[in-house]
């Protein structure tokens, strides 16, 4: 379980996150640092660096030409420059699609875990170039154990090829057969599942949930739901900051 989920957990450094927020905020209107930080605290529930660090990033963006300063009534108001708009568009081009595709999978797992929220239809698998990223931000092991135990609760034997199909068609996520069979072996070793081979050819192993598996199922499901919910919140906030602005990219 990921105990301390942060901006870094979704693949952004605090510097990148604050840069993105400053650019996104200043696209809407010029503003002074304290007000920008106050708006950030109100719009983002996750852990962020101090006000002083935000000011440091803002000064760096001024020095690099992405922001400019307009003094008004003794306050320094920051404004985004054309160069800053180009940088914001770069963030959109490089992060929006990835976060959107990953969030669809996260939303589907969250809906399955809690019965609430969005459940986007699966129209395509999570693109291969985003799968390693998905595996970095969420515990795939917890999700697969949850799906496997939930399916096994039907009391009928299951096999991991069935779980692979379920992950693909219900969630839009593909796991390698090797990973799934290694995990099922681990779940047998820890007493969550018990298995038998279909035949002497040992090509298909049928699995049943044990009393131990039923006992730990809720704990595993709750752990998965907690981390998925936190990741979902972070991705939603980042995608809000990345929303298209009609003026961005226009000459």
C-alpha cells in the first residue's frame, strides 16, 4: 500500500507541479503571489511545498522569460508571457493525453471498488507507452489481488487467463501472463487461494478462494480503494490545471 501519496506519486516533481499551476492560473488573470498560493491551497487538497517555494519558482519563471512582473499599488503582480503560454502548451501536449487515459482506468477501478463515480466505457486498452507509468503510480499487485479474490468469491473455480480477460475488457488494462501467474502462485503460497491443475499437462490451473482469502479480502479491497481514490483526486486536479484555453497556442 502507498501510504504517502504525493505529487511525485503521479510523476511530477514539486517544481513541475508549481510551474504548471502558476502558468495555468496566470492564463486566467494576472495575480500576486499570496493570492495565487491561497487559490492553490483551496483548489488542491494534496501536499504542496511552502509559499516561499512557490515564490522561488515564480522568480525563476520571470528570469527565464515565462512570466513578467507588473507593479501595482505596492504589489508585484505576475503575468504570463507568450513564452509562458508556449511552455503551458508543452505541458498540455506532453501530459494531458497520458493523464486522461490513465484516469479512465483509475475511474473504472474506483467504480468497481466503491460502486460510485464515473465508469468510462472501455473503447481501447491503455496504450502500451502508458502502462509502465500506470504501474508506477498505483500498486498493480493490490488491484490484481482484489479483482482475483472478488472473482473467486463466486465459489466456482477460476483461472488467471480469465482474470487477464477481465482486466482487459472491464478496465482496459493489460497485465502480462507471466506477472499474473507469478502473483497467483504467491497468493497460493500465502494461503489466499488454493489451486489444482486441470490435467496432467499442467496448462491450466484452477483456483478457489480459501477461508484466509475471504478473511483478507475486505482489507485488500479497502487498501486498493484508498490508494486509487487518492490517485484519482491528484489526476483530477492536474487535468483541471491542464484544461485547454482558447487563447493558448494562438498567434
